[in-house]
C-alpha cells in the first residue's frame, strides 16, 4: 500500500476509508479549523492528550473543554451532536437486527449509553420474539457504587411492552466491569421473576470503561 503519511485527513478518508484515520485525524475533521497559531491536527492532539481518550473528551462539558481552549459553543454543540448521532445509530441498528447474532452492536450501544455515567444506571432492553429491541429504558439510577433494582417493575414493564425476552445492563462508574456479589444476587432474583412470567433473560452486561462482562458468557444465566 502507498505510504499515507502526510495526507490530509479528508483526502486520506476518501482514498482509504474512515477506518484508516487515527483518533486525532477523525477529531480534526469535525473540528475543521484550529485556533490562532495552532493547526487543527495539533489542536485535536492537545484535546485528546488532555482528556485521555475520545470517550472522555466527548463526555466533557463546555466548561471543561474551554480550559484547554480552541473550542467554542458552536464546535462543542457539533461534538455533542455527533455523540448523540452515534448513540441513535446504534439504537436504530438494535431495532433492526437479531441481537443474539450481533452481540458487538449491543455492547457498543451500551458502552455509548452507560460507560461515561458518573452514577450507576440499570438499563433494560426489551426484545420481541425475533430478538429485536422493542424499547430500551433506563429503569433505575443510583449512586457511585450502588443502584436499587426492583424485579417487579421490570416484569411489569416487560408485560406492558409484550416483550418475549430481556437483556439487563448496568455500569460501574469506577471503570472496572467485574461483577460484584450483589450484581449476581440481583440477577438471580430478576431471572426468577421473569421466568415466572415466561420472559427469557438473555444476558446481564456490566459496563466499564472500554470493557464489558457478560453473565451469559460466564455461564451465570
């Protein structure tokens, strides 16, 4: 392959596809311009170094970003819109495909939705009998280390939506996805409650920063 070093991001994308771009180059495309005396690629690099990752940058509020400089309200709004567009893309994909055959799409959607949350959120994906998502809901929210989950409310909503099965997910704000003993116990209670109403529990996914643990893969469901 031809050496792509030195190609501007837009030309590199058109010639080799978006996957050929680095995080810095992708970010530079959306920023479009730098600031006085600073090239857009340099600004993109500075932002990523300061925040540590794209996830952290796109989760930051305007006040945090302005501490670095180079992004005003307009660019900040565009970056937020891009993040939301990505979330809606994955949500739309979930509604159109068999989730069991596309677990990577489910995980990416949940990473986008939950990984950056600063408190524990318990989400439920309600699925039809073809394993397509009918609806996803953030059913319970808690503290930094705990969220109270009520199985009766989950079952009630599943019946209301005529769901054939469900996937549970919650995040660990610490960033580590390893399930706790409490996670295992509430999952057992949820499974028992759902089985009573003939609702299948397909998985419980614990979301960390960049990592996901599946109860189903570990044989716990």
